[in-house]
């Protein structure tokens, strides 16, 4: 029986498209690269430094600089260019009523994730929030999940991860837990299936139904 449910944040509980893509756009301009926001949704989910390096063929040094420039806009503005998906708070409330312990496991820096969860009313439902550090430590999703499980005292057979990107699936697999994908986030077609998601929810209501049966 599943007792612990770990949720990704971006693309799973909240829709951060506007804030993230505008901040990525801001950072890429520092390197003379112009992109429309709709071309930058691949940045939603994965660790930022690695994504900047891959997307723009940046060195590690420039990848670090890109994150710094990104945060120049994100901290004061982009953080709250965000919205919670319809039905999320009801889903969290119902899961709590069922006795499940809920947590957020995100590659986003903890300090930002905490502010987002507080603003959108997510915090009261959480027993733990596991994120990364501003200096770049703990961005790997497997480590984020491991830290959440350690904080909760959760056993693998009692735990499930919920996320919208392949990184969530891969991080779950490395911790020997199952992953449920959500299609309303930012995965490419077939991404969650190839990552090994055991089932895929197409709405928060469907996600509630799936989790209630575990």
C-alpha cells in the first residue's frame, strides 16, 4: 500500500511556463541568443545549468553564468508568473483525508519552491519539501527524491513519485519507486512512456483516482 506521495512542482502542481520561459529568454539574451518563449518549454523540469549547456552549447562556466542571469529576473518577477492547476488543492486535500503523507520533490531551489507552495496554498498539505540549493547542489532528481524519502522515513515499497518529465521517471527508478506521469505538464509525446511511468493521468482529478487506488 502506498503511504507516501512525492510530487514534482513545475508542470505537475503548478504551471510555471510564463515565468520560466521569460527568464530563460532573459538569460539567453546575455549570450546574444534570441528565442520566442514557446521555443523554451524544454527548460521546464530539468536542472537549469545542464539545460542551458545542452540547449545553447555553453561551457560549464557559461552555464553557471546563465543561471545567475536567469535568477536576476526570476527572483523578483518570474517566481510568481505562475498558476496552480485547477483541481490540485482538492486532490491534495482528498489524499490527506485518505491518510497519505504528501511531499514535494523538485529540482528547483528550495527557497523558491517554498515561496511558490506558500503563495498557492500547497504548503499546509505537505510534510516535506525537498529541493536543490542555490549554489547548484542537489539538482539531480534522484538525489532530490532520496532526500525526501530520508526526511519522511519512507520505504520504497510505500512510496510513489508523480511528475511530468522523464527526469521524474528516471529519478524514481534510481530510488526503486514507481512513477506516475501527468500529461497536462510539459513532457514531449511519448516521453513519460519511454521513461517508464506506470500510469499516466490526464488531469488532477484522474491523478486523484489513480493515487486513491494505490
